C-alpha cells in the first residue's frame, strides 16, 4: 500500500560516547535505580548528565513542580553538550508540560528523545509540533537498572542509524490477523493516547501503522479504549496494528480472552493485526521502536511475521 508521508526531522545518531540527559518529566524515580541505570549506560559507553530536578520528590507524585520539570526539559534541548534525552521512568505528569513547551527551542535543537508509558504524551507532542522522530524505548530506572532490561540489538539499530532491520517472532511478534501494510509507525501507551483524544494534543495517525501497549489493563478495558479510538475516527487512518507484550496486563490463562476481546473490538478494522511485541511495559529485554519512520508490517505468513523498518531513524 502506498502512503503519503510528511518528511520527519531525524535527530543525530547516538554513537558511543554520546551524552544523554537523564530526566524525569513525570513521576519521582527511585534514586538507587536511577544510579544503577546510569551505571549501565556508562558501561555501554555513553556519558550522562542528570537533570537538576530528576530526583526531586513532590509535590504529590511528581518529580518536581511543573516549572522545575519544564526547566529540565528545555535545558536539555538547549544545551549543546547534550546529544539525546532519556527518561528515568513514567508514572504520571508529562501531559502537564504540553501547553508550556517551547516549540521554537525544540525545533531549533532536534535531539533523540527516549521513553515510554506516560511519555507517550511527549512523543505525540514532539511529532505534532516539531515533526521529530522519537524513540519508544527503555528508560533508566525502569529498564537499564534491570538485569537484561534492554534489547541491545534494537537499541543500537534504532539510535545508531541502521537503515534496514526488522523485528519478528524472536521479539514476541505473533499474528492475530494476516495481511500486509505499510505506514508511519506511531503510538505508545493506549490509555495515554485514548485520553488525549478531543484535546489539542491528540496524536495524528494519518497513513500509520499503530503500535499499542499498556500495563495493568484488563480485556474489557482494552475493548473500551479501542472502541473509543474507533468512535473518534482514528482507525480510519490506520493501515495495520501491532500490540505489545500483554503479560503485564493479564495472566497467561487470560491471554486468549484478551485476544478475543481485541478482535471483537476490531471486527470492523480491515488491516493486519499482530500482538506480543516486547516493547514498553515488559519483564523481558525492552525493544526500542523508532516512532515516525515508515515500516512494513508483513503478517502474510503466520509462522514468520515481521515488521520491517524502511529507513534509518537518525542522521549519521
């Protein structure tokens, strides 16, 4: 299928030796996990700069006030020493920043932004307002601090600039509905995406392959939020859908029930559907997905499903 795409702005590749700003745009992380994750980044050959307020506690569950979190976010984009930005954890709070983000500053200093969960709101804003390719990938306290918390091949393919790579069965991908489709990879945490609909910060899904994942979400909740996307007209713009690893949502015994709920909710959606991709809220090595680049979803053969990344996500 031929798609029409607006050229995205690609950040510079993050080679070994690159400096990453470690930020907490949402909730307060555990300090020990942040430092453990930073240690892992250093072992891999990166330098880090910890945001001034990244370990702040409060108000409430936030890592600092709105103004403090904005200060860290803007400072990281403005600082020429910083090559990319990686979040410590999700939680809640990123959406508070959206009305106050400096689009001119960020457009003038495009950099790799890495995170998932609550940061889906920031991915959508960066796509909408800065046309910037971003990365749904492992976070410092949530993943780099875990033993085997990151999938290194996808991390390096995505942020170092491999123009031709793919994910498949070994990465958890399974077929729910066969077929092939092409489009720009978009998406993230379903609950954050659904809650943004009807606001100025809703994501744009024109000619897309939609990636959806979440945590602690039961079958009826998946059904409800997918219905919300259908009623909002979002799925009319989508050519194919890839769901994440559901083991953080349901038990193994409930998995079949969840898949039937998804297929029920998507009974009027014509595109191919895959499930099980280990990116986001996972207990296994976390796969890095570049959001905003063209992909081909090939689910024609249930035994060998693949999602192919058709361009490098960064400039080299």
